[in-house]
C-alpha cells in the first residue's frame, strides 16, 4: 500500500466545549531533541548550552558543526558542512536504521513512485538549530527538474530547516516540494515515533542578536508556567472576490481569529486592505497574524505596542525571512526584536499555498501542542522555503485552561487577571449570559482598580449590548490610567466615542471625538477618526468643535491642492520578483489535492480543537 493517499485539504475541526476534559499525556519532546550549533560562530555554542539547560536536554544531545556563518549558503556547502556531518552523527550513534521503501507521489506536482531508504526507527524527533547555523540554501542552476513539473515548483532553493526536516529519508529529489506527511489535513495530532520515521521537526532559535535569542528561550519557559495571556490581533486584506487565489490567506487569518475568540481571547481584526495603521492602539499582544507588505511596519513599530511574554507573531509575505538577523529588514527579525518569542517566515518565494495555514497553526497551539508541532501541522510542503523561528518545545497552552487557571491562582501569578477574564469570555461565548454577568461582577470585586480587568469586563459587557455598564467601566479605566499610558488612553477614548454613538448620544460621542483629535491628532488622522467624526456630526446636524473644525478645513485644502496638482506618481517597482495571481492560481491546482500517509491508530486523543466550520473551498483550494 502507498504510504499516503489522496484526499481534500480542508478539515472540519470540532468546536470548543466549555467543560474541557483533562488533556491527555503528550509526548516528552525534550527527550527526543537534538541541539545543533555552529563551531565557527563565537556565540552559537553558548546559546546552545543555555537552551539545553533550560529544557534539561543532555549534553550529549548538543552537537557542533563547522559550517559557514553566513545566512545564505550554496547547495554544496549545505551538503558538505551540515547534512553530511549530521548523517554521519546519526549513523555513528545508531539513531537511524533505514530500510527500502517506495513512496507514492511524494513530489507535489508529479505522479509516480520513488524508491527511497527510509528510517524504520528514529529517536530524534526535534532538532533545534542555534543562531549561527545558516538560514537558507541558494538556487543551484546545475540541478534540473523534469520539464513536466510546472516552472513555479521546480526550484531547489530552500530553507535549511525545511531541508533538514527530511533527514530520515534518503533518495528524495533535491528539486521541488515534498509533501509533508504530518500536515493536518484531517485532524490535529501530536507528533509520534510513527511520524519520526518520515521527518524531524526542525526549528531554529535565531534572531538579530544573541541577547534576543536568550530572551526568547527564557520567555517560552516562563510563559508555560501558566499560559500565554494577552490580546490577539489579526490583519486582513478583505479580499472580496471568491475566485481570487489570495483570498485563501484572508480565510486562514479570519478562521484563526474565530479560534482565538472562541477560546476566550479578546480579539481585534483590522479589515482595511492596507497593513494596520501605525497608530492602531494594539497593546499587550499575545498573538498576531496578518499580511501583506515586504518591510516591517504598522503598530509594532511604536514602543507602546508591547508584546506579552511568550507572544507569537506571524506576517505573511514572500520574503518575510529573507534575513532573520536584522532589527529592521523584512518581518521575522523585527518582530523578534520588538518582543515576539516565536514566528515563521519565507526565505525565498514560497507561493501562498505553501506557507503555513495560520488557522491550523492556531488550532494546534490552542489544543496544547508545541510550537514545532503546530508549525509543521500547518505546513503542506517540506524541502521548501519556510523557516520556523522559536523554541520547538514551547507550549503556549500547556494544560487544560482550568488547570492553568488553578496554577496561576496557586502561584499568585501576575497573569491571573488575564486568565480570569478569559474564563468570563468563555461563559459569554457559550451563551451563558446570567453566569457571565455574575462572574464579571465577582471579577471586578476580586481585582478592584485593575485597568486590565476594568477594560476587559467593559469589552465583555459591550459584546452583550450592556452599553451603560460598559460605558461606566471604560470611564473608570480611563480615569485610573490618566495620562500614564497614551496607547491605552487612545483605545479607551475610541471605545467610549463608539459606545455613545451606538447608544444614540451624539453630543457625548462628538465630544469624545473632539478629545481624540485634540489629544492624538496624528493617530486620529491615521485611524480615520477625523473623517468619521465629521461625517457623524454632519448626519446629526451638529456643529464641529474647534479641533474637528480645523481638521475639516485642512482636509478641504488638501483636496483642492490635490485636484490642482493631479499628481499621479507610480509606486517604485518591486526589487524582488513576487508571485502573481496567475502563479498562485497555477500552484493552487497542484496543492488542492495532496498525498497523505495511512497512519496506524493512535492511543489517546487531544482535547477538542476550537474551530469554526470551514467555509466552502475557494477555487484556490480545489483541484
């Protein structure tokens, strides 16, 4: 029998139940981990030892290679200084015993059986590449792919991590994409010895500086003492055409937002086509997923946009990980520099379908899986362009939520207000309105004068259309913070203006818009608050107060100047070749149906994965 069979990509994942059963025992991935550092990099070994100590990995599982220190290497350098030395190490320690096997259709886009040597046992399930190990393998023009393979799928360039993931199998072609047998096509499941005979979960602990890598290690370990807490933010492009192949990215992000909302997180979605504005009042960020621009921008560029300890952030772009060691270039490095603990990115053009499905990634994380498991569950292809940057063993949700809540209460954790808020949101999400109000009242008594609790309970009452109580709590939070936290003040003023407008109190709403324009003029312009207020005042036949009147005058002057100048400068051409809609549509035909391995039954199961019913497949998801 072939080791995998064909079936549709999208999975129907079960919804979250409020009464969660105890989580089953998950595999001890640390017992199956190998840490790899670069002997030629002065910091790499020290970082490896720091990580091994933090995760109790034995010293004999920390190994050094002598390889280039550059991020990009040639295929020959990869083979001679990384893959071959690791293969020799595995053989010398008796870790891999291979046998002949025949893999049916492993190369995406090609049919046919390939004879390979495949591991029949492999104790190394996880491999951690420390900062200093090269990042990516450049295209080798001497390696030719078959003409019948579509041109978009012929490259042999790859992320080092993605190439090493296939170390258990010898004989696969260097060109093209190899289907990932661990991809979550039907269900989320933990890694096991069965999958270890096909692939290794390879991630890297890398970033702009050794200090950032040490912080990433520490933050992951500390976050696991309770769980990842904070707010979840999502940035859509709002692609409306159902036949647009890029619609898939929006669908992934939208489903991930639903997952986090169902799990009791405060969720905010930016639905503007552009990247979320710089002045969007995002703060206490636990999780971020969005797209699509080449260089780091948006709310994260301001120091007031704080990431929570253990935060996971991911931005879809074709070259988001072209480098991971810059504080300013692309996305991976800047996200880590600004405080994220884990992220992912593409080192070369991957095509959208072969980047991580962020909804599967979120579902796996919320189910209790590790960063490495979740990342590889969401990735359709291997030997390709995506790198996973973070502690592979990091479990942001390490236990059943109520066990985490109990642990936080016992330890007197500073995360307790966030966890208590999540409990109240879970009640609201499940439609238990009376219980929600009672729990919210108790929460306010338990944490008096706590700005996180005040704002969070106000958000909950707002979703329940209890506008009067929400307004009171927002105002109390605003009075509490004063001028200490400008971003929190901006967000609260926006909430109050919106509530008064919804509650048919136009004069009060307009006064809050006036305060926003006077106190935060740049943010109010950037976020469209000035235009909203002017239109609102006009609709209500209200005179504009001074700051808004001045704003309207400036807008009118700018419109006149633009009409006179008729400036129509074209944006500069992209310095990089990126995937066109035609490219995406073409590769989607290949990705719409994929091989899958026949897996033996596994003992135990994960807790239900919180997920909505998926929408009907788009053309990009169908064969």
